[in-house]
C-alpha cells in the first residue's frame, strides 16, 4: 500500500502541476487591476508556501526531534537535510518569480523590502546549512551542528511571515489567510490558487522522499565500510 | 504576458532539472549499493 502510494506520488504531482499551469495560463481570467501578470499568483505563493512553511518547518521539526535525546535518530537528520535542500530550490524560485512580479508592479527587480530581505536571508542561511553538511565530521557531530543551525535559521520563518504586518512593506499582505480569514480571491482564480498549493506540495513530497532515499543509501555505504573496518580490527586482535 | 511566461518557464525548467538530478543520483546510489553488497 505504502509503496503504491509512493510510486503514484510522482505521476500525481506531475499531473497536478500540469493542470495548475493549464488553469493558470489559459483558463483563469486576467485581473481587473493587474491584468495578465496576476497569473504569477498560481506559482509564486505556492512556491513560497512549500519553501517557508512546509520545507523549513519540516527541517525545524526534524532538528528538534534529533536534538531531543528520546527521539534522537539519524532518520531525522537525513529528513532535515532532504527538506532543506528541496526548500532552498523552492526559496530561490520564490525570489525569482517574486522579482519578475515586482518588476511589472513596482518597476524594480529588487528592493530592500522587509519581506524580500528576510526571505533572501532565509535562503542564504539554509545554503549555509547545506555547506555545513559538507564539512567532514563524525555523523552525529555533524547532525547536531546542522540541527542547531537549522533551528537558528528557522527563527527567520515567522519574521518572513509577519514582516508585512510588523513593517511598512511594498509586498502585499495575505490574500487567503488574512486577519479576517476572508479570502480576497474568488471563483476559478481561488480554485486554481488552491490547486497550485496542492500541486507544489505533492511535488515537494516526492522530491523529499527521493532525496531522503539518496541520503540513506549514501550513509548505509559509510556504515558498511565502518563495520568492515571494525571487523578487520577485531580480526587483528584489537579490543574495540 | 512575456514576464508571466518567463516566470512559468524558469519555475518548470528548474523543478524539472532538479527532479532529473534526483532521479540520476538515486539510480547511481542504488547501483553503488548493489555493487557494494556483491
């Protein structure tokens, strides 16, 4: 059952993303104020949702579970690594699509707006996390260091979320999850927006599973080598 | 509309390329794993 779901996840995500693109480009109407550029709403917020809340949220949760002595397991370290790598890809795409949107609505590719700056900072911090993973160290030492860095970087996630409320920003506030909980988007536009969230979340899930498997196979090789080395040392008569 | 097409193209090409890289890496790792076992 689990295997079937995992095998179907990739094709399902692909179909959902294709459906989102078709709906976003050809079915939904242009906006009264923004015109055709509003079609970016069917990719940009979903990319941001996956990057900020799903990927980095999962990385933070897995880091806590790794640091907590009762739940400490390398599985959580591998899951956090997978989530961060995929999250960085989604964050960079969020910044690029946001920049394109900004060029047409604000007239500039980039501005040091609180939302934009805090998102860029988040991307840089999690790139630092990925760099830290490449520093040679004992697996548990590396996992502990990375978990601490992930938690430190994750502090920026609520800052990104509330930046449009705390500071005067060019970036607009929430469209769906606003303070009144009354979405300012309706009809086919609202459904396509919802579809984009489901599609990119499914794509993210497939990517994280694939990346997690790579991490597990890579480190199972390390474990086999370590076991072989321990056996060799035992055979030499060294007490271990 | 050209900005919209650019945004969609960059997103889809990047996600597609990243997905392909994951598939290639996974296959390589599985092949290495099988080699190590044998």
